[in-house]
C-alpha cells in the first residue's frame, strides 16, 4: 500500500518561478532555464509512490536534486508545484501548525552532518527531539534509552559526543530520529562521511533494524553500491528528474536508458545480487506423500540423482537421493517420508560473493530459502557460474 505519493513535484529556486515553470512545461532543459531566467530547477516534475514499510532509495550524482526532493517531502524545502500525499493527507496544503504537528509525530530525519551538542550526554542528545516536542524528562529518557538500545549504544548513554567515533555519532543521529517513533524516516546521505568498513557495518545494521521496524524510509545516497544493497526500490535521478525506478534486479538487468546503463558499468554484481536473484527453478520437486517410484521418475526427467521435497506453500522439507529411493522402491514403501534427508540451504539474502565458499562445500545443490523456510529456488555450481556470465554480459 502506498504510504507516500508524490505527484508532478517541481521545485524552482530563485524566487521567480513563473517563467521557469512555463519553460519547464515546454521541455527546456535545466541549463537553458538557468540561462534564460536565472532560476535553478531543483526538481523538474517527479512522480513516485513509496509503499508502507519500504526502503526507497534516491540516488544520483551531486546536484541531481536528491536533497531537494527529500526535503520537499516534509517541506523543509517548499515545493513550487505538485503534490505530496502521506496517508491521504496533502502535505503541501497544510498550514504551519498542522505541518509542525504532523512532522513531529510522523517523520524522523537523519542527515549526513548533524550537530550533537558537546556539553550534553549521549542520552540527552538522543532525547533532544523529544525535548523540543515538550515530552517530560522521565518519559523522554525512557524512550531515548529504548532507541539507544536499538542502535547498540545503550552503554554509552552517560558519555559525551567527543568520546564517540564517526560511526557512533551517526548511530546517535539515527537513535534521535527513532526516539520519536516516526512512521517515516527521511535519511539524507547518513553514511556518506563514514569510511568504507564502518559504512558497510552501518548498512548491515540499518537492514537488520528495518527487518524489525518496518518503517517507511526514503534514503538518499550518491553511492550506487549502497543504493543497490539497501533499496527495496531505487530511483535514479538526473537534473531534477527520475530516470528510472525499480528494484536492484530490474535496474541491473534492464537499464532504462544510456545514462542509467553508464552508471551501472562499475557495479560488481557479486556484491549486490543475492542468492534469491540468481536462484533457478528446480525442474522437478517432490511431495512427501509421493512414492519412491515417482521420485525416481522425476529425478530421471530432470537428469539428476537427487530431488528436493517441498510441502504446502513450497516449504522445504528436505532432499531425497536416488540411491535411497531405489532401496525404498524394493521395500515397496508407499511414500518417501522415511528417506528424506536434510538439504543444504542458503538464505535468500546472502550476497553472491558469499555463496562461493558455501557452494564449494555442498555436494549437490543449495536450496534458497526465505525466513519462513520457503524454497525460492536452487543454486548449483553450474547455475552460479552461468548466471554470473550472464550478468557480466548485461553489465
Ligand atoms: N537553496 C538553494 N538555492 C538555490 N539553488 C539550490 C538550493 N538548493 C539546491 N539548489 C540547486 O538545486 C539543484 C539540486 O541540488 P540538491 O542539493 O538537491 O542536489 P543533491 O542531489 O542533493 O546533491 P549532493 O549529492 O551534492 O548533495 C542543484 O542544481 C543546486 O544547485
Ligand atoms: Mg544532497
């Protein structure tokens, strides 16, 4: 379900948008409009939805309009035209008071650089947002402790900002935004100032947190690897427009135009695609109520000496081997239940680069499973290699 709906959003900087708007409608470029009117096109008319619980990434080069767009969502930047609708409420139509109340309850924001107050403890810094909202001391400290726990820094609550590393400071920023328990998080390059290792850690942590929180997040980055790793969907921006919106898979396998394709040239597929992305459908699967002869026939048909057993909703039950099925058939057993062995499995969200060492140890295939143990497909050594070859072709 769409939580945020942005329609035909335009932002012209310069205080005199009328002529610029007209030129924009007539198809003039950002550069031409600047020359003719001295107005800067920040956002040139974008429309998109963000679903409830989605982590939506805005990505693009410097100046493409990411910050302007994310700031229009809560009107830190006033849109020139177009609409922003959150849970059916029109943000651009709210008066000051309504807007303040709405922001205070619904929207948390995390920036690349934000000020921690040096003379206040970590806890007091986290509580700042609540303090501004007039929440009593005990209550705000309790809630801030909760959010410090979420980001793993509860032991630091009595310390001062100067004792923290850059990564920890960013976590404090996140904790501060989380303390108000907003439905929506707007994150503008929160990890960009961190060095690569810490940044990786933070990405991982955000994904873990998001599994629990299921917030609706708009996340800005100019880093494509970060976008592909984090985004449920990604919007690629250029000159105030959105060039393409899609999942990492969509965008990698089907770039909308030259510009996007060029962007993708330097991506290392093994670092962004997951087991789920490259899982193939097994030719045949077996039900545990089926018999050994059916199992053997299906294995023959798929030219294999094993077969995966799945239950209702494709829940993985295990694997049946040809030799066991043969033996069972001689005993005239009705079904294969007694010979199901544990299958080798891999979580659907494991990155390809981490699949190599695992598949090396597996004798047959890896069953790709999600958190409910549902079998999404299989990966074999051969399928792994050929899917990579294919990706290279694409990229
Ligand atoms: N306050 C402002 N006044 C005038 N022009 C602005 C203002 N803020 C942004 N712009 C212009 O709007 C365009 C989009 O800028 P924006 O900051 O949104 O880009 P960005 O994608 O966030 O870039 P970066 O990756 O550098 O943060 C740029 O051309 C910029 O010069
Ligand atoms: Mg920016």
